[in-house]
C-alpha cells in the first residue's frame, strides 16, 4: 500500500522534472476513490487481527477456561457480561415524562432549550463543515492559500471529542449495567466513520444544499430495501411523501442557474459519495437498533462506537503518515485549528441534545426540529457561501420539506390510532 504512492510520486521527477510531481500527486493521491481504498486498508489492518483474536478465544472456550489478569478485559470485549433483553425497548431511553398542567412553563422552557441547542449545534456544524472542505486557508494577495484535504482527520477530531464527552457523561451519571460484547460496536463504528468520511468528501464535488436534500431523501432507499428485503408493507401516505420527496429533489437537481459556479455543480463523484453516505448511515442505524437489544443507554452506545472510531481512524492516519501532516496544517493555520475544534464540539454536543430531546419530548418533536434545521442550513449556506437557487430549485426545496412535515404529521396520527387498537391487532409496519 505504501509502495504505490511512492512510485507514482517518483515517476514524474525521473521523467520530466520536479514541477510535474504535484499535478500527478493531485490526480492520484487526492482522488477520493484512491483515498477510500487506502483508508479501508488501514481499517482492515486493525479489523482482521481483531477478528482472528475473537475467533481464537471463542474456539478455546475462553469464557470457561480463561484465567488471569486479562480475563475481565477479554470477557468484556469478546463475550459480554449478560444476556440480551427480551424486548428491544428495554435498551432504549427511559420512558419520558409526559408534561402536566402544573409544569407547562417548565416544559416550554425545556422545548426551547432543546430546539435552540440542536439548531445552534448543527447549524454551526454545517457552516463550518462547508468552510473547512471548500475554502482555502492562509490566502494573501500573493499566496492563493491551501485547502485542507484529509477528511479522515476531521472524522478523527469529531470522534475523539465525542468519545471524551460520552466517557465523562457515563462516569458522572448512573448508567445501566453494560452487557454487550465490545467488539460488536466495531461494525457500527466502521460504517459510521465511512459515512462521515463520504459526507465530508462529497462537499468537494457538490453543494451543501444538495447534500442536505440528499439526506432528507434517505427515506426512499430505506422503503425500497424494506419492501424488497423484509417484505414490509407501508401506508399510502408513506408512498405519497416518498414520491413528493423524489419530485422535490429532482426539481432542485435539474434546475440550473446561469451563474452557477463549479463548486455548486453536482458531479458523478458527488452522487456516488452521497450514495455511500446513505448506505453506510443506514447500516449504522440498523446495527445500533440491533445492539439496543442489550440493556444500554444511548450514551453508552455513543461511547462504545466512538472507542472503535478513534482506534480505526488514528491507526489509519498513522499508517498513512497523514496524522502528522494534518497537525502541521493546524500549526500553519490557527484559523483551521479553531474551526476543527469547534466542529468537533458542535458534533459532540449535538449528539447529547439528540438524546435529551428524544427522552423529554419523543421522536416526533425531535424530527420536526431537525427538519427545520435542514431548511435553515440550506438558507444559511446560500447566504454565506453564495449558492444560487433558481425558482424551480426553490420550489423543489419547498416540496421536500412539505413532504417531510406531512410525514411527521401522518406518523403521529398513526401512533395515536395504534394506541386505540384492540389488543390483538397491530398497526402496519412503518419506517
């Protein structure tokens, strides 16, 4: 893996001189597919030995024959400490307290606090994400500056802070007794860091508004997979909202502005990276749902996933020599350092606000807040970075968010109706 970049970098120097080397390096070393496989090779160098060790301990029946100082660690990592819960809901957040008349003012204050925290965290995160990935640092009248190119380092920064915050939260608050084998977090961790990498990398090829709308349309592939793989059935309004989302996204993507810049043009690479983001992110959520069959809190989930995320990313960065290069970039550009740290803080705090909001008000209220956040994020991106949206594109955005709000409303009505069903009846499966 290390020989190929070395050969590619040396060939231009031997052939036509040193000035062609940067161009060749840009065409290979910075191509997203090449970097994806290099990163994947770095993760494999950790996953494969770990997999072999797990199989070794299971074949040896280490849980019954093992002894010594390492036994508790190996037992926790490979076997876990308790059986699965009979019901998946046991591993979810504790039941949220319903608001009462005497605490209406307090509930309103909590709702405003959650909404403000989520909006501030993720709007700032979105603005900084686009700034870091699409703009240069250190530009002067004589120097055009340089762009930061290593998306994996930003993923590592986000995960190391999220790991720290989750660890402190678990240490300072009472948590359920942990029973899941630690290695099972690695699957969600891998898909999580790959989806985050695709998300950062996609901004090199597509505009931020396009990325936001693509995230909003995740429901379409989820429904398709549910229909084909799991034979799930859906209500008519789910098909209607999925169709509206598809129409709205198509209107936005097919609209063209006369003064559209290169940075806002959707490219094939951007579409592929967005598809990768949606696939990996869908796997992450489904695997985490499966892990919640063990008794754990969402913060414990956050801690376990980020433990492996830090391990994978720092290992891959060290193998590539990219960690030191990124730290040198931080040393050269203090503005980038501030942006990267604030990006990580917003990501970690946003996750805590997610858990708190769902616990206090449920998933429907949280979905409404985050849908509004997506609309505000598009508006902010257009205002700050000058993205041009045509009238047709604006109508497409409106159609997408109208469909999302319709989906939230219909789902809340279905939940109320399902509570009134006789004990023997069950509602239709939904996504």
